[in-house]
C-alpha cells in the first residue's frame, strides 16, 4: 500500500507542485536508488544488520556529453561532507552525477562514480579531463552497521544506471535507508514547485532534528508527539539538493541554495551543532558543451535579480514539504545504537491529531 504524502493528508501545504511533486519534475533530472536491507538482531560490526544505500541524481540524465550544470552551495552548519564543493564555489558549475550516502561510504561512492564517469563520458576516458563527482553524506550509525562499509561499487553503479525520471521513491530508500528525522524514521524525501514556465525541485536526505523542535506547516507539533523518543540532543544532518530549469548565474544559484536553510528551519531545526546542514543548488539552463567552454566568448541567459522572490519561495516551500514527505514514507526500524529501541514511522493519524491538539491549544491562548 502506497504511503500518504503531506498533500494527501489535507495539511496546509502551500504552493503548486509539478506533475510528480518531485525533483524529477525539472526536465532532464533523473534519480536512482540502491537500498541495502539485510540481517536482523544485535549489531555485529562488519556483518550487520545492514540498513543503508545510495541515492544518485543525474542533473542531465544519461546524456553522454560533458555539459555542466551551473551550481552553488551553502552550509548552514558544516558538520559534514560534500565533495567537489571547492570547484563549485570557484567555478560555479560541475559535471556529472550527485550521490548521497552514509558518512563512512563517501569514499566508495566517489570511487564508483569516478569509474562510472570514465566509462560514461568519452571525454573523460580519452582526454586530459578530470572526473569530480559530487558526493554528500549523513550518518546512519544508529540503525546501520555503518563501520561495516557495506556499500560497494556495484551498488553505486546500479543506482546511477537505474536513474529515471518520474515519481521518486521516498523514506527508507537509497542513501536515506538508515536515517532518522526529528526522532522518527527519516530518509529520502522530495517535492517541487511550479514558477511560471519553470520548475524548482528539491530532494532531501533528512537525518536531523529532535522531537521538541518539530513544526509541520506552521504548527508546532513536537510537544504533542511523545512516542518513541530517542535522543537528548541533536545528532544528525540533512543534505538538500535544489534543482531548477530557470536560467540563473552561479551567484544567483548560490542564493537559491541558501534558501534551503529557511525551508528546513520551517520544520523547526535551528541547525544544531552536530548537524551537517549542507545544500547544493543547480540549474540545467544554459547548456554549454565542455569543448565550447575551453576558450573564447560565451553568451549566457539569466533572470533579473528582481524576479527571484517566487523562486526563493519555491525552494523554501519544496524543502519544507520534502522533509515531511520523507518522514511520512517511513517504517519502523529497530535501533542498533542504543540497541533495542524503536525508531518509529510518523503515523499520519498521530500527526493529524497532534496538529489538531496544537491548534486547539493555540486557540485557547488567544
């Protein structure tokens, strides 16, 4: 049975989504996942249980031409990793895929994606051109044998090869398999917004927040949801990827990435000390083949800064909704550290009752 998403529950979700309400509503963007769920029982380091995976985002799908996407990054709290970030800051673009996995698997994901790029792009294989994939992470060691490093090269390649347009799986899938969000089961979530003729799409790997902070579309519900609490303080991270087909210059895209901070803030997090809150934004507009970027003058189409407010709002709203979608798609997992607790899925009935209780309380205060 398909899980309900935020819009299915009648919550006060703002904005107009695209066809799939997913990052893949941005034309050309494809997503693939490899999910690893193996074994049960207590943690045996190196053997399991395994609750992890990898998510692959192809900004230009399986196009075998080296065409950059213009990009920007922002870290609200930098307790985490995103490879390729230095060139994105300096060059304002990147080539190839984006991968999201667990903290101890960044090296394998980068190694595998580099091999995939060598095989996929003729220019990387035959010319003097580097492969510099973007790989980001969040920590899944509470639910997964993270030090066993169970993600292998074939798993990463399967996610890359299997990337497709259309609906995106959410919850305990791909890199989000072992993640926890506001002390509920978190993971992969996505959403999109239409802005005139353009689309802004977001994908999150949500592994952050404590229950007391949780706010759902303007209603502070955390104090009304006291089941299966896990942590005394923040100990997670969130990666947000924002995509658009709107024409933007790199400095404008970097400003789009910053708006993801407002989006996660709407859900309640202040960006905790232990959280790696790292955001990547890219635009698929202005496709200039690599050979044309080697020398000479180039033309570039971009929006006026004065037209950006609707795009900023789209990034904020889609980020906020993607986090809730990730939680609603969850399922109960048993914790490994500490052992034997339940990382519960956010049940729609409990969420709706908490929203009603919070609104009644607020009305009584008025």
